[in-house]
């Protein structure tokens, strides 16, 4: 074999190694998956108008996040997603495990990774907490996943029982909600802060759910006492993805109305 042949092999080997090195470097530097996304099923205004039929299985929802909140088919209770496990807080005040096949009509999840934290300096109820902690955010024009763990002097939670077709509006369904006030309870608050321009898509401001450490009780937070010294963790979530139902009541509901007042009444 002549020198040109060996030279050709050498050049080819160099090119292969160089290409492999570039590929491996790109793979090393490229994120495996973008976790800074809020993934949402349907819209809050659709839920307010009674679109309660589940459209996405919990098993599919979990592919998009390990942290979040929502509800279940027929508005049966409150959803809490924590550390990759989905829990159902029902109207009887109890927490239940959730099968992968159970569906949701509305939910928001993300992969939680703390970006910043803030510590409360005085006791606050829900109204004061929302006002004070909003001012501490870097900007009010961003989505934040919010997590707090601690012992809370009081947490007022609600859960709505499963509804029957034809479904009522959320305002009507909430008239039959069960409300519980938990005293000196230790657990985790899970939820989101979404900007005001998200109205009609999600709940503007803080939307929080609670689950106790013993996994016995929880629900949607109507009010609470946050003690001084509580660490509030935030995951800044600049991305947003939404899955919209392609059939059922969602396709016929009028989403052009301003339902801000109805939503504010329901959330409180």
C-alpha cells in the first residue's frame, strides 16, 4: 500500500474523531429536557363555566411535571402534585392515591427546581401574604412555581364534591364545597403565581393548595396563617405550554367573556 492510502486513512480517522468530539460536546452542553415550562391542561375560564369533563389521564400529566395543582374529572376534589406523586383531596377532607387512568379537566404542572427563596418576617394571612410577597418578586410579569413547607397555625382549605351532568358553573358547584380549618398542621403548600395578563387562562396572582405531611388532609387554600420565618421557595418558569381539549364541552363554550369577578369570588 502506498503512502497516499495511509494518508487517506489518517485524515478519515481525524475527521471521525473530530466529529465525534463535537457531537459529544453538544450532547454534554445541551439540556436533556427543558424543565422551565408550565404545562397546563385547558383554561381556568372553561372550568369556571362548567367544563368539568376530564380530558387528560394523570399518567400523561406526570410526564410534564413533578409539581403542581389542578382538579379531577367531574370536579371531584383538589389535585396536589408533589415530588412526582399525584394526590386527590376530596370533599370528605381526606387524601387519596390517584390511579394513572384518572383524568383531569384542568391542571398545571412543572418540574420544580428552586431558583430563589424569601423568608417571611412576620405572620401573614392569605391576603397579606399575596400582597407582600408579590412585591418581593423580581417581576410580576413572570410565572413562578411556589413551595412552602412548615407548621402553619391555621390553614383553611376547601374541596368540591364530584358533580353530575349537566354540569353547573363553578360558582354553583362551589356552593356545596366542604371547608375545613386545620390547626397547627405541618405540611407543604404547593402552587403558582401567574401574571395578571394570564387572566382567563389561569388564576392571576397566588393560587395555592395544601397537603399535610401525614398525607391525611389538604385542599385548595382559601386562607391561612403563614408564620414568621417561613421559607418561600420559587421556581422561575418562563416557558408555557397548553393542551386544549379537541372535543366535548370545551369546543362549544364561550370564552370571550370577562369572568374575573366570578373567579375572584370562587377563589376566596
